[in-house]
């Protein structure tokens, strides 16, 4: 398989990671509380998730 055959997957993955990064950053900026199964998820976790997803999105767009 050549690099061109991976382009659609890379584009979709980069778009998904971009959306996830933006949503996590929005939650962190807004300070929206999140409870999963009765456990409070701290806002700091959204900052970490936004940075990780943003890095993956950047990597995906760059390698496209």
C-alpha cells in the first residue's frame, strides 16, 4: 500500500481528533462539571485530553 491509500483515513482521524480537542478545551474553559458513574472528573483531565488530542490532530494534519 502506498501513502496515498492512507490519506482518507488520516484525514478522518485528524478531523475527529480536532473535534475532540476543541470539545475538551471548551469543557475546560467553561468549567463544565462531569460525573461518570458517580465519580467527578476534574477539569484538569480535560486540559490533558485537549493537549493530547490536539497533538494527535496536529500530527494527523501534518502527515496528510
